[in-house]
C-alpha cells in the first residue's frame, strides 16, 4: 500500500470515529465467538462431560418402559414384524399370492397349515384337524410353534387369514406409537359380555407382542390341563380346540393382563377392516348380514367414505384376484402431476 493511500485511510477514519468503534466491536465479537465455539465443541466431545450410564436393572419397571420408549423415539428404531398366516391345503394357491404381494414386506413370513405340498412347500403342518370348527385349536398350536421356534425373531407378531391384505408401512407407523416390550394386543375391536376390554377380530388380523405370546403359552397353555382345560377354576379362558378363535383368545388375554389397545387413527377412524373395503364403504350400515359388525363393534362406526382410515392397516374378505388389484392400487397407481 502506498504512503498516499495510507494517509488517505487514516484521514477517513479520523473523520469517521464511529467506523473505528464499529470495527473494533466487530473484531472483538468475532474473536469471542470463535473462542466460545471452540470451547463448546471441546465440552461436547470431552468424555469427562458425558452423562453417566444408567443400568435398567436399577430402575423401576414403569421407568424402564418410559426409557425404552424415549430411546426408540430418538433412534427411530425399526421393529421387526413376523407375519403368520392361517391357511389350509385347499387355499395354498392363495398363500402363494400373499408371498407375491403384501407378505414380501414382512420381516418374516410363515404359513400355518396342516400339510406341506408342492403348491406351498414351506407350509408349517400343525397337529390339528384342519377344519373351521377347529380354528381355535389351530391358533393355539400356531402360538405354541411361534413360542418354541420364532419368539426371538421379531418384536411384533401379526396374525392374518389367507383372505387378508395388509399394508405393512401403515402397520409400522401404527406400531411406532407403542412399546413392543409391553403385553399388547392390537386390531379391530369387538365388544362382548365375557371380555370387558374387548377382543380383536381375527378376520383383518391382530398383532401380539412377544410378551403376550409368552404369557399365553407359559401361563394359559401350561395350566390348561388343570380344571379341565380352563386357566383357573372360575376362568372363562377355555382352551378346547373348538369355538370362536378371536373371542376365545381375547378372553384368555384379558385374564393374562394383556392390554387390548385402541388401534384407530388420530381421528378415531378404523385401521383394521374386518370386512372387505367395498362392504365397509357401501354396505355395513345397511346390509342385514352385517348385524354383528354394527351391534358389537367396540367403537362407533362411521359411514361411507369416512368408514376407513387413510392409513388403513388391513382388509378382510379379499378374493384371490383382488390381492393383486390391491397391490396395484396401493403401490402401482400414481396420479399424474402436470407440474412435472
């Protein structure tokens, strides 16, 4: 810089003392900001300032549940879902369609049947007379099988029929609001005099935690030989092979202190649809054949297009060809965006 330029700048600053004051303040603030940032970063990475670890064994159970819930919210942990589908030899071809559609989005997919065949070689043959009347017995055998062979393979266990279509992404969204370490039971809830908290419909499927399965097998089934197949002398939990599967399971789970939670969405609309989508939208409040749904639904039903949550989890009474129709409408169909 020349002597003339230096003299010129000095004269300018002498005429504008406010500029000198501003420059000094800016320089001091800038340096102070850098030093503060470096100190803060040092504190953040310093092991001396890390939070002390807390052993879960030192905490009460309700605090453990809260701690687990908070950790899952921070880490966004992806829980594993095992899907077990009740099928039979005459509908093994439908089970193959489930494998090709929604079943491929489960973390693990099992088919509970009575035999293996060329159509479904991976079917798990359960020791039960494979009739609709024995569906409750088949369900008990399936839960025993899960307990002995797959209890550590998942956090949630979704039971479905082979005429069910499930939207696994929406199921994961629903389950993200619950703690998988608690004894829980989710689905479409019916009411019945024998079960105060309600029971979940078997048609659209229901979800159990491993704690719920463990309690059923270790407590209910282990004691079923006492009192002629009942949990306790005055128990309503009957463990014969015949009877309504979903109601009987709901009665037993209530006696085992497994909570039947509200599985509806934030607007109190059903996510699990125990009838077909067409029937839920068009017919359930008018068709005389749907009297059970209308009279025994635990929560009030909504009409027409408001019947079903936009985040629906499962549909029932889905015909073979409709499995691929649902797959296309949910995952294949796209709206044309003129802006693109």
